[in-house]
């Protein structure tokens, strides 16, 4: 167990790292550290709105982007535990009007990115749609239905289309759209303030900026691969599910696929060789890093609202502080 003085020292080191790494006049970053379910550090720096000068605070929400995939995968696993589906089911046994590949591609392959299904943005761009054009979730599903062939080859190939279809399966099997299922079965029971509303606009949601600090206004609202809004503190609280939660169970690692780098892709989460769990996310200027320690005691989350914000640098600095021996300092 960490002593109170050790935690206090690490809080000060974390504050110093944030001040050193994040520019107070640029799009900002917010971070949180959870230890065995308790948020022991949370702080923010930079601007949530460059036009108004409103700062990022620990209450500012961000689109967690692809970090949301673990929730979609968890919903599928919960339905399998309920006996409502099996990961071995062809996706076409739950969804209609799919091309021939719908009879062969399984839910397991969708979850672990081994379906070889191309990313839907390829079809949308071919249709002449730009990232700022409005594309509904239903239109995204239709774009996937209009991709008649799979990518050649076998094995892992990351594609957001996989998780759009998993969201549709949740809806078809449970009778609830994914956002309702997540709220009723996961967020409400755990008292987590996560909002599964793609493209959410609210006063406490950070605006999104590109590499030149120009405002980005995304229009693609697909559920499943992204579109859940949160603060780092709420995500850090969720991370404790991987330690001793009832919603996250051992099936999170079953059937994990080798991504070719040494990491395995489990149920919406990477299983790293050193035992950590992680997933990054990027949707426009909203970028997230989510990592759980090998012993599952510590979760660190960094969320930023600039396409080139120093997410990686801040995340690495926080891990040096919170994974270090009690008498270690920030290696900066």
C-alpha cells in the first residue's frame, strides 16, 4: 500500500509534469490516476475553447474515441453470458442485408479485428463525403453493407466497421440501441457519468482542434467504435473493473488476436506483453490514452482536445511517477 506521504509526493510531481508538458495557451489536456478505484490525482491545463479562452478543467468532457470499443465489446460479452448470442455466430445470423461475407464473418472476428472488413470511411470517402459532412449511424451501417468484399489476407486488421456492426448486433439482440444498453447495464449500475451520445455538444465538452489549432467539426456519428464522452476521472474509476469487477470478467482475454507487434487485441482492449491493458483513441482533435497496470491496481487516463496535443508525453510522465518506487522522482 502507498503511504499518504508517498501519494502526496506523487501528486506534486504529477502537477509539475502537467505544467511542464502542456501549454496553458493551447488546446489542453486533462489527466487522472485511479488506484484501486479511488481517483488519487486529477488535474487539467490548457484551453477547452480557444475562441472564448475557457480553460480545460477536471470536469471537462472529451470524446474518448476508440477507447469506447471496450464498452461495445463488453456489451457483446454480457449478451453471450446471458445466452442471447455466441461469439461464434456469423454476424449475418443477427443482421440482415449484409453481403456474402455476413454468412462467414463471426462476432469473434469482429471483436478481435480479424474479419478483414474494410473501414467504413473508405466507402464514405468514395461517396464524396468529407469528415465534416453529417453521416448518421444508419448511413454508416448502409456504407458497410455496400462493401461487397473483404480485405485480402488473414489475421488482424484494425477496422472501425467491426464495432459499428457489433453495436448493431447489441441492438438487434437486446432490443435496445447500444447507448441505451450501455447506460442501463453498465453506466447506471456502476454510477459512472459517461454519455454515449456521438457528436455530443455541450458547454462542458471541449472543442476539437487540428494541428494548426483550427476548429474541427466532425459529422460522422457512428456508435460502437467511438462516441462516448467522459472525463478522465470517470474512465479511471471504470478501469478498476479490470481488477475485481463483476462486469469485466476473464472472457475479456479469450480469443485475443496478435496484432503483429507483440500486443494481443482482446475485447476492445490491447493486452500488452508486460501485462498492462491499454487502448488509445483519436477522433478529430479529441485524443485519449487509457492504461491499466499489470497488477490492475492503477489506471491512468489522459484526454486532450488538440490533434497534436502532448497526450503521449503526459501519459508517459504520469506512469514514471505512479509506477516508480516510492522514493523515485519524475525522470522528466
